[in-house]
């Protein structure tokens, strides 16, 4: 039996104690992307962007959660290097086995998936961490509903992609 | 339950620059755990959605069980308070369906995509992160219209399961932890 996923889960669970205790907030990631979008829009279109009602709610600035997402990149990078698993890859092997080795195809698919994910995460008010871990561990009703919908919808689409569409 | 007026904790939480530093440190830890757990890999996430690799469920459920016990203990001691997201059918279910489509097509989520970038996945960076930023901007653009229409439909009580049933949190946490351990044992027994 491989205990690694449980040790990772144990670590994330304990980490959530500290986010509540020291920062007074739950683990979450998707708001950081909304703030970044706002910062990019502001750089392009100027301060008028700050008047958008959504960006009044989620002010485009670097906050705790933004730094958390940056930290994830760094933590995963260090760990991947130490595991000897760091590798610059365009096409993951499962994708390649079903859809071929075209980097361009994978990039296009990932981009479409990313847009849906960004839209859906903000629409649902949270992601796999904000709802899926932090909301469920607080026993929040909306979060338990969200995580079930995330997975049911994800499972159906994954089976369509790999069972029906894959050549 | 009201939080104890722990002056030092309150000052710490209000110190913006210190919080940014703490966010970075906690993020590094989060990234280490996500990478160790294997959930920064497309193959693992798709394996979960295709139901042949249960790594994602193992990581999530064990995090939820451990987190739940500790966080509710902190609340009981007056050292933390709940932070519940509001929801409705229009937000949680509709948004959740869109999220699920993105989850399967991208093969990462907003947290794990950052970890995937750290481990060298270029599809995660140039497809995933860029796409999520575009998606978030689209939502910001649509927000006033959506908020006036679908988002408010079918309010979900913004409360917790114990509060909904009017029971002590312990009465839900203990069975929930037992259930999670049973599910994980079942997954191991089946060799998934």
C-alpha cells in the first residue's frame, strides 16, 4: 500500500489549521486568478477597470492568497527537482496515448479547459481547494454540493473525451 | 461561536505585509504536499475522473478529515472562526457544472495547475494559467448581468451541516471521519 497520498493529505489538513489560526482564512486559490485578471486588465485599459463591480468586490491587488498560489509554484518546483521529476513537458502521457503527440492540439485543449475552469471557478465562488477542501472541512452545505457537482460533471466530460471523442 | 479577543492573533491577521509573507510560506508548503501527493500531474487527475486512479480522492478526503478535526478544535478553543462561502443553485450548481467541464478538459484545477507549472508542465502554464485568467476576466465582465439574473436563484443556506440540523459539530464530525476512513479503506481494499 502506498501511503504517500495520505501523507500529502495529512500535510494539507494540518496546513489548513495554520491558515485558520495565523491568517484567519481557509485555503483557496481561484480568487488569486480573478485579482490577476484585474491587474492585467488595469495595465491595459487603465484605472476605469477598478470601477467594475466584480473588481470592487475582489480588488486587483497582491494579497495573501495571491502569494499562496505563487508559493505553490515554488514548493512544487523544489519538490519536483528533489524527486528528479522536473521535466519541461507539453503533452502529458495519458493525453498523448489518446489524442497524439501534437503540442499545438494539447495547448488549444488546455486553453479551452482553462477558460472553462476560470469561468466556472469564479461562477461557483470557489475551486477544488476553496470549496473542495476548505469548505467541506468546515461542513459548509454549499461546498459539499459544489464538490459533488465538480466531480460528477468532470467525470461525465472525461468519459466523453476519452470514451467517445478519442480516436 | 465568537472568537476570543486574542490581541496578538488579531494583530498578526491584520498585518498585511506579514500576511503576504505567511501566504508565500504556506503556499510553498501546499505546493510541496500537492507535488508529493502526485496531484499536480495531468495523468493522475484524469485517472481520477476516469475512475481508475483514486489518488485525488485519497489526498482530498484525508486532508478534509484531518483539517475538520483541527479547525473545529480551534473554533472550540476560540482561536478561529468559520469562513463559509454563500451559495445558490444558480452559482454553486451552474458554476460547478462549468468548472467540472474545465476540470476534465484542462486536467488540472486552479491550485494544482500552479503546482504543475512548478514541475515543468508547459501546457499548464501556457494553456491552463492563461485560460483561467481569461475565464476569470470573462466572469468579471459578465458578473453584473449574471448577478441580476441566475446567481441569486435557489439560495442554499449559507451555514454548516451541524447548524442546519441544530446539533453539536461533534455529532457530525465523528460520523464524518468514520465515513471517510471507511471509504478510504474500501478504496484500498479494492486496490484503486
